[in-house]
C-alpha cells in the first residue's frame, strides 16, 4: 500500500521537531543555526532530494505566510524592549534605523544600478527588499530574557523590529518608480501617504489598541479570572487586531504591531505576565519559522540559481562584507561604543523572512516578467547565503563576545581603588 506524501511530510516534520528540541543542548554549542538546519532539510525534501514537499505555492500564499510570521516576530521583539521610551535609551536603535538602513538601501540600489544595470526604480526596490534585518532568524543575537541589558543585543533586536516596518516606504518608492519613471507625478503623494500618514497611523494604532486591550483585560481579570490556558491568547488578539486596524486605515501594520508589543509590556507592569506572553509568542514564532524555512529550501531550483548566482554573489558579498559593516561604522561615529559593538553591529545584518515578505508583496503589486524573476532570485540567493554565513558564524562569534564582556567586567571589578 502506497503511503500518502502528506503523511510522510508530517512524519518528517515531527522527527525534525523532536531532533531540534531534544538536541537543542548540543545544537546551541555548534556553529549552526536552527534556520540552517531547516533550510538543509527543506532542500533534502525538495524534488532534488526525496521529493516529499511537492507543493509550489503562489506568491499570494507566500506573501500571507511570511506576513503572518513577521507580525508574530515583531510583537515578540516589542515585548523584549526593556527600556524607557527616551531618546538616550534608544540611541543605538536610532543610529541603526536613521542612518544605517537608508545607507544600506541606497548603497545596494547604487550597486544594482551601476553593476547590474537595473533602472533606478528596480534598484531602489531591490535595496528596500534586502534592507530589513531579520527578527525571525536572528534569535541567537537578540535579547534573550527580560533583564538582558546588553547594548549589542538590544540594538540588533530593536533594529530588526523597526526596519521590517520602516523599509515599507522605500518599497513603495521603488514600485512607484517602476510604474512611472517621472517621479514628479507621484512624489508628493508618496511623502504624504506612504511616508507621513502610514507611519503616524501605525504608531497611533499600535498605542491605542495595546492600551485598550490591556485596560479591558485588567478590568475583566478583577471581576473574574480568565482561564490560565487561554490567557496568552490575549497577546495573539492584540497582534491580529492591531495589524488589521492599522492596515484598514492605510497605516503600516508592521510598525503598529511592534509598537503594540512595547506598549503591552509597559502597560501590564507584571513580569510574570510579560514572561508568559513572550514565551507563548516565541513558541508560535519558532513553529512558523520551521514551516517557512522548510518551504524556502523546497522552493529552490538549480537552473535559476545558477543563472542569477553571479549577480546575487555580487550583491550579497558587497552587502555583507562592505555595505553593512562600513555603514554601521559610519552610523555609530561620535558614540562611545566599544569597537567590538561597532564591528558586530556591522556583521549581524541577517536577512530572512522580512525580505521574503517584501519580495512577495512586490510580486503581487505588479513586479513581474524578467525583472521580477531577476529580483526574486537575487533575493532568494542572498537570504540563503545569509542563513549559511551568519548561521555558521553567529554561535562562535557570540560566544567570543560573551567572553570579552565577562573579561571586561572582571577587569573592572579587580581594578585597584585609587
């Protein structure tokens, strides 16, 4: 009797989850990320391997899948933000978003225009698609617990939360330019709607929804306790309500969800409640990561990879080894960061699910034909390279970083008093 492929898929996924769960103690010591393991397994299950993942979903399904993964991850990032909303407390974030993100977008755009001969609209779109650092795949370098005050981890976590939202205006900019190369016809509308209104609406909706839901939750809890098993669904409800309302009023839902996570954490002022919500959301995030990266691995094809590999290597190589490190160094000039921080800010620019979402969004908005295929495969290859390069390097580099931090603390503690 032939076994249904679907049943075999469930068996493989179940075995994979068991492997990464029970083997997490060993995996965490290896120069491997979970995303790299999922990617390899996805390739093994593709038509080039056992051919167990046979689906070829359309761009709309992939857009919705990656969209959901990103909003879950952004809320998780927001819940981890353990600092007051003061400019001095978020200085690294301001530097990475206000300077490094635009530098990355326009540097990649310039490279794509001059080296790949893309028109400026397509070049800026590619820069915007590759701009977000990934909050889904970068768990090894993010804040690990509520009391983690490390500046590097905070900066990378907050950057991943915000640039997934704030790359959107540049995606729209590139799409408008592709549609109409006379930018004077749409520039004012872009500034008013896609830049000012959408950001402002996202901020307001994120604050109002989170505060409203938390207020309602607190009042109901005083009158009658909610089932403990169901209580964590409050966090999921905040995510879905916030995102949908922000999109309804043409705001940036990604920004709204990240802000809602911050406001939720600060509104409850209950460490146990925040920890429970974060644990639930992170569990959901990790499950979605498994499915998304498995699917990415299964979607890869040799012919287009081989065809676009030289272009992708050029873009990814310059982005990883020149644009991001140099941009991070320039963005942090004048700040008393240790050189280790500045160097690691530049290295950990992990690309992933956020870039996939923007790609599928652009494909759904009219990016097509040869240009669409070119941008799609440059993006796919860049993400795969990031998963491999950053996945292999993150564990040893962060272990080295932790040793340096501990050494500095010991040196300060043992310094003789004057």
